[in-house]
């Protein structure tokens, strides 16, 4: 029998972003081209960097304990790191800027102490002030807060989206902010694309230490601008060694150690590096941050492919607690992944300013599906307890995670009971898409395909055949009852998967014939205002997973509509 198949898509409409929301100038003022930023802080020292026009004197910085005490005054080292920007007359050509980078390192600080700083720009007139907190001594269990943001895309979408997020993060006053990449949404080698970030992120750059991660937009063909400003492996401003090392690094803060991965650089080299670092780590909490997600169901659908899976094995082996990333412009938190009896790893993807991409249902996502949200992740670590609150810019709660470790190093029972073997997670992550991720799934949502044996009539039962070829044989599909006459109705039932399809009786909504009179098999005139949707779950090896709502891709026999 000839069948016509088509897909019903769901669309999310977001408010128009106006460029008027961006700052009228892409710099702080005529002296501070790039905002003063606090970097590379440890227990006893801190680095400060800012950028000015050429021809100015070396800037100076004074640092004083916030509660009062002896002041230190340092003159910055000034270099010309040769920031690059597009040539105005030939966009294919990069020309070097003569901007000055002022880099000041202050030593002799006290651990876990809040300081205020005051910077004189170098023009004998312009100043800037802020505060920061040094790291506790390694192993100390004092409570502290930090925030993770991602995909600010400040030069393209920052005004109305990332601006409120930055304001909210500044209000949290965390010890440090990890930005997991794409600070800029444009082309990293063009210095002009960086400047809006320093204006928009000012609320937290003034009050926290920045821990940046390289994203694809930040690097593109070269990481020169990223490395030159953030002083990675390049303290003298000489870019000659630019390709010798990526911008991956580790730092400790009390009883936590952080491992920041540069996905734009050689992942195999970084795998060897991070394994050595993890093996030597004595930290209670181990957190990995990078730009590109290892385990993403929505958006690009990348799920432990290639070297990401090799990294995941090392993370599980050495007790990593959290892997947090961005890149996919949605919020997702997976169920914890780990082998039985092993402390699992929690994978989280966040989005603070990127344009939304498609979300998809999955049995291994907390809540069954990701979220199209702009948000930040606020973490608090207090000895053996970690708390994460995912919040929108207005402070409303999006998600909550609590991890509490016992004497055996394992999490509380509630978390351990949710753990899923990673190999099984890979097998079922895209269970409800019904197709291979590599088969043109990128950015699209295509739920399981269904076919009806007849055209739907008002409140009339009909048989729906659901393609379940992606389900493991022997698993059970549990359909939840739906009684609302305005929706598609179905009885609660459990069906074992023994082949590629299952059949289930459903009932069309009331007034279907009136509301959907112009329905057509080629979708050209389809007016379905209530597409079929069903809530279901899957049982595998006597375990129920996260329930989901699916919107089946629909097909119908051409014979059933030939006379309509």
C-alpha cells in the first residue's frame, strides 16, 4: 500500500532582538578599550589585564584588603600583543592593532581574602575600581560560590539577552565566573568583535575573577586575540608560539579542582594531560568545563562521539563529579552516567545568550527533555555538599541539583539510584527520534513516526501504528492515560517491543472534523491545531526512565483520504 509520510514540527517564537540594546560604543571609554579583568588568581597572587590605545603610559594598580590593611601598588607591564582585526577595505585581510595590553601581577596576598582594587588607566585621568577574592588554601573546606555561563555571543545578541544575565551574575557576587566559551558570537580573529563583551560583562568582571574557556567563535582560525588578552602561555605578548599550546588549564579553589578543556585544540593531547592531572588530584570535587558538549540530545545531537567518549572514560575512572559545557544553545541535564558501583558523572549543558536550537525528548534527560532558556548556573560548594541552581536572568528557578558525598565518596541514594551505565545511555539517548543522529538530525526535531489506519473523525477510535525500531527488543513502552476530550485520548497500557512496530488504539479530539477540515496528506493546507501528542515511558531491564511527551511524525494511508 502506498503511504504518504510527513512531519509535524513545533516552533518557538522568540522576541525580536534590536541592535539598539547594544552599547552605543563598543568600548568602556577612550582609555579602557577593554575592561579591567581579574585573571589567574590563586591563594597568594592575582593578575589584572586591560587594554588601552597606543601612546599611553603604563597603568598602575593598587590592591587593598576589603576589610582594611596594607595597600600594594604595582605598575603594569605594557606590551603590544598585536591584536588583530578585519581590514575595513578588505574583510579577508587581518591587520594588527597597536593597542597596548597592561598586565599587572600582584603577589603577597592572603588566602581566601576579599580585596578591592583601583586601576589608573595610563592617561593620568581615567580610573576603574572593583573587587575580587583569592583562593582558599588547597584542601580547605570553606563554603564558596561560583557561577558558570556560556555562549554570551555579546557582539551579536548581547544587549537584551546576555546583558540581563551578566547583571544577575554580578548580583550573585561569586568568587569566580567560568565562561565556557563563545564570549563573542562573531569571528574571534577580529578584535572589534570582542569589545562589546567587556562592556556587557562589566557587572561581574568588576566583582569576580574570570575563568574563560575557548569557544569556536572565540578562536575560529586563530586563538591570537583570545590568548593575547587573557595572557595564556603568552605573558610577554609575543604571539610567535601561538600554535604551541592550547588554552587548557587547571586550578584549585579550596577542596575543588577545575579542569578547563579547549575543544578547539588537540583533544588527544589534552586527554593525556587531564588524565595526569586527575590522577594527581586530591580534591574532593572535580569539575570539568569546556565549550562543546560531550552528551547532547537536542541541537546537534552529539553524544559521546570519538575522543569525547575516551575523555568520558577517564572522567569516570578518576571520579569527576560534573562536566559542564555550552555550545548547543539549550539547557540540558542528563541523568548521572556511570557503571554500577562507581560514582557517576553529571553532564550539564547551559545557554546564556545563544539563539535557541531544537530540544528533543529522551529517557536519559532529567525531566525527559531539555529547555530553550537563557540562564546561568550558580554553584555552592560546602565541604562534601554541592548545590547547583540554574536560574533565569530574573532569578526564577529553572533547575536544582544537590550532591552530597558520604564517607565512601558516593553520592546520596537518590542520585546513585538514577545512575545509568554510559553504554546504555549512548544506546537509548535518541530513542524517541527514531532515526540515526547522523542522518540529517542536526537542529531538527523528528519524533517517532506513526501511521493511522483511517482518517481521524470526531471522537472516533482508530489504530495508530508506531515505529519503534530504535527500541531494544524486550523493552516495554508504557503509555499514560489521556482523558481530556480536547486532546488525543489513549488508555493506560504497557506494550512489549517484539518487532519494529507496535499498535495502539487512540481517539481523535472532539470537533476534529470541524477544526481540521482542511487537513491534507501533503501538509500544504494542513490546519491541525491539536497535533497528536502522547506521554510515555520505557522500561528496560526492569527500570523505568524519565517520562516524555512525544509528537509523532505522522503518516496515513492514501486510501483513507482519497475521497476527502
